[in-house]
C-alpha cells in the first residue's frame, strides 16, 4: 500500500461564542482550518486536521500549515501510510520543526491505518480502556457573572470539567478582576467537578501571585500555564500552593522530559497538533504515564476531524491519569463531519468504527487549495 494523492482544504471555523477573549488582550472570532485527505493506491482515504488558535497563541499559524504541507506532501507520495513512525522520520528529515504542519498528515495516516485493519485508531494506539471520558468546557474570559452562567450552561449539558480563562490587563482590572472571575466561575462547584484556571501563558509571576492571594482559602482547582516562559513558570511553581499543569510550553517530548526533570508541574494539557500529530502525542502520553502526570487531551481548536483524533488518543489513557477531553466542536459553529462517538452522563465513549470514525462532508470543503499526486 502506498500514498497516491494528498489534498489540502481550507475552511474558516467561526467561534461559537462570538468573540473568544484570551489573556494579554488577545481575541478571536474565527479559526483558519486546514483539513487534509490522504488517498492510497487501493482507494482508502484518511483525514487529518490542523487548526492553530490564531498566530498569537503559540509559534504556529494557518498559512504556515499550508506552506509546510507544500514541503512535506511531495516526499510522502509513494510511502506506506501504515508505517507511521517512518512517515514521521521522513517529515522530520524534510522539515525541521513546524509540528502543526506535520500533524494533519500524521493523523490522516492513522485514519488510513485503522480503516485498512478494520480497527478504531484507539486500538492501534494501545487499546481503549472502554471508560467514559469527561469533557471539559472552555470558558473564555469575560465578566465574572457571565462566566459563571457559561459554566452553568456547560454543567447542564453534562460537562464535568471547566477551563476558566484569566489574564486581565491592568487597565481591565488586573488581578482583582481575575480573582472575581475565578470565584464566580467556581461558585456552584459540584462534587466530582474538575476546574482549571488557565492564563494561557499570559501573566507575569507577580500578577499570578497577586491573583492567588486574593482568593478565599481551600478553593479546589489546578492552575494551568500561568506564564509565557519556563523561567517565569518555575518561579511560580516554587511559590504557589496550587497544583500546576502546563500547556503551551509543552510541545515536544523534550518539553515533557524537562518538566519531569525539574518538577515544574503535575500534569499537562496534551494538545495533538502542537505535538505534531498522534504519533508524537502517543510518545508524550507514554512519558507522562510513566511519571504519573495527569493529562487532559485537547487540541488548539478544530472541527470534528480534530475532535475524532482527541477522542481516539484519550480513550487509551488510564482513568486515573485522564482528567478530561476537550470537545473542539463545541467551540465552533461549522460541522465538517459526522463522528462516531456515544455520550452519557459520565462522558463520551469511542465506538468500534474503523479509523477515526469519521464521515466527512466533502461538499462543504469545496475544492482543495493544494493537491499532490
């Protein structure tokens, strides 16, 4: 079996909440998605997606995804997509870095792999633990009571985890406003709920510590990605009494190893596209499990194609270490595919549908913006 053709599609995904407010004054109303289709010589097709969270989130942007594909796609033609590690070796030899460009190709190869064997990708990644996975909301920064209401709405829809965004600029209210956001968002906390307070790397150590000292005692949450750099984050770690998880700082396996070596955090938000796809995210999963780090499996944002990859990887993580999964489809208004998952009050489960379990709406995608054959 070999790759006969690679097609890339561009589509805009409007944010479901109107405007997504993030720390440091960043805001987004839509996300530029790149969806990839790999077709093999026997007609099997696989799908992948890479949708950066704008160009001011991490070192990734949508134009870079498609430029990277132009470098990578030609060298993958004729290669066996089932050899996912060899595919990744070749991509790394062809293009240094640019994990966000490699991710869509890698995910599409896994989709092909599963379809050929008639197995869900989760089974190829080690096997599903067959336990319902709780979902986590993404509560963008806003007025405290409005954030409380959005948490309540997600709670009513079965969400057991909530990622509360903070990072107010000084002229917006600074630490005082952020403390009010945390208190309001957690005001109705239920037994078994999991709260993350996430600054998305947008605060200085001083602002973080000022915010935390304004909180009432015994609040039960985990602090995520408080600062932009390792040095700042390690400073907060030494002075903070709350558990800490990292996100934007952890992209490569080297970052996970650094986290463990220096005891910088207690877990990670494992994002598939920044990791470079499922192959490298699988490696991060294994290192985290060996070290006893907790994981929330996510991606920057994305449609059903991204969510399918999230679900397949998350299904292989021990419930003891898996905190939540991010339903990226809840963040956008455009539906690119049907996805084979089941839902219950406890969370979501994968099915036995081969590959990623997707039925992609190709008519919606339109004509490809790049094709290689």
